C-alpha cells in the first residue's frame, strides 16, 4: 500500500468512527425521547448506520464527493426533527461538520456549517408550535463550532504543507552541498528552484558594468539571453524584489545570490492565489539564502586554490632560477619562468632607456610591453609559454622538461655583464 492509499484509508476509518459516535449519541437521545420519538428516530438511526457502512466498505459509493456530506446532513436533520427540541438534538450537527472537514478540509467545514444552520432553521419552522425564542441560540453555537473546526483543519493542513516544503528544501540543499565548483552550485540552484511547485522557470543573471543583464544556467521559461536595463534597475537588483520591474510580461521574483561577482537568480511563477504565492516565495527565499552561503564558500575555495597554485608555481620558479650559477643563465631562466607564471611572454629591459636586454616586446621603449605569439593554457585564452631570446643572444639552452639548463661559456657571461 502506497502512502496516498494509506492516508485515504485512515481518513475513511476516521469518518466511520465519527458517524458511529453520532449514531451512539442519537441512540441515547432515543432512550430519552419517549415512545413518540422512538419509532421515527430509531428508523433514521438504522438507515444512517447502513449508509455509513456502505460509504466505508464500498469504494463505488465514494466516487461522488458530495454524497458523503449530504447523507450526514440529511440524516442528522431528520434526527433533529424527530427529537424534542428540549433534548438539544442540534448537537448532532457537530459530527456532520467534523466528517465534512475530514473530506474537504476548511471549505467542507464551512459548507457543512452553513447547511447545518439551514437544516436546523427548517426544523424550527416545521416544529413552530414547540419552538421558543431560546431555541435560536444553537445557531450561534453551530457557527462557532464550524469556524473553530475550519481553523483547526486549516492549521493542520498548513503544518502538513510545511513538512512537504521542508522535505523539498532538504533534498535541494543536499544536491547543492555536493557541488564544489561555483558554476555547478549555481547550475544546481537554478535546476532545483525550477522544480519547485508553481514555478515556471528559473535562471541566473550576471550583472555587467555596461548596464546589461546576461542570462546563464536556465531551466524552464526564461527571458531573453541579454537585457539592457537602466543603472537604477541594476542598483535595485542588489535587493530582493519582483520580476515585473525587469521583465514586465513575466511575474516572479528576483533575488541576489552573490555580490562578488554580482549574480542574481530570477524566478518566473505561475498564476496562483496570494496564499500559495506567499508560500512559494518563502520557500524560494529560504533555498536561495542557503545556496548563497554555499556559493560564497565555493568562490572562496576557488580563490584559495588559485592562490595556492600561484604560490606553488612561484616557489618552483624561484627554485629553478636559484639553481643557475651563471648570470646569463639566471636571466634566461627568469624569462622562461616569468612567462610561464603570467601565461605569456616576458622581457627584461633597462629602465633608463627602455632597451630590451632579454626577450622581445612589441610596445616599444618606455611603454608596458606585450608578448606576441605566445600561448596561454588558461580557459578562454591562447595557451602560452615564454619563448627564449633569438639564437644570437641565447644565454642558455634547455633540455627536455625536468632537466637542468646549462649556461654557455665565455660569450654568454659577456652578455650578462651588459645587463
């Protein structure tokens, strides 16, 4: 038996117990009602018991949703008419209101209360010769019972809904916590938000200094890939707000998730009631807030890894340079290792006149130089390695990777002295 079937089974069992309790109380009133009420009330109770058993054990009888509350209200109204008013038979309506609340929730409780008031008023009209002014106060009691029942059922369903949202949040947070790269954290966040109930789509916006919002990591319904907005709108994106101020034809939320770099999560929501929208918005804010902490930790972890790699490369370069014994070999190693560190070409030039002593520069004397034709291994750039000076000026030669560089004798040292 699945979870849904188990819940339905428990609800039907509870409804049967409520009807049996009403029948038991009606039997007590029959004993107090005397011979005149005994025959009619006893017959109604027997019919009500048979109907309760049919509703419980015959699934075909439950296919019509309105049949169950209609039987309860009809049977209890008949009992109210059969019993003397001084025995307060109106209290039996409480069971009908409770059974309707189990079936249809707060709406069922309010509807059953309204019909119970109508049924009791009809009984007073039919028994007008026995009715007194004090017999009207049960109407207020029935309204109070119905409202209290509706509020209790609403609160319990709200608690169940919170439990469901908590499970969804925990599952999404578990998926986020398994990611290490900032890009994967952001992609997972967008995917998990898009899977939430009443969400049409989700995406991440990167805020540029050129007043453009660039869309990335999309899921579901999304806006155009690039949107030009005003500087005021970009400043407003630093705080949570409505999606309508950025994309007028979409309804949803905009929530910042990172300030460095500036990233914002956009969410498009389906049309729903104000209560459902507030519930969904609260769940999204909670999830994005937790994801923001994980994203910040991922960015910090990436920065630490880059710093560690840079420090390791620097220490290695210093070790290579320090292993050289000739001045020219030191200069050549310095060029090679510096080019490797910066991912381009390196040159050594004299500050006085900008003359390049080792390496090559395209910028000219006195200006910052750039290496030409070098390659860079980093993503988005050409992979580079510093090239040694031309053959005529080479101060050292290199072996295959991992071997020591050897300084040329005599002429190399003369060139180094000029440096």
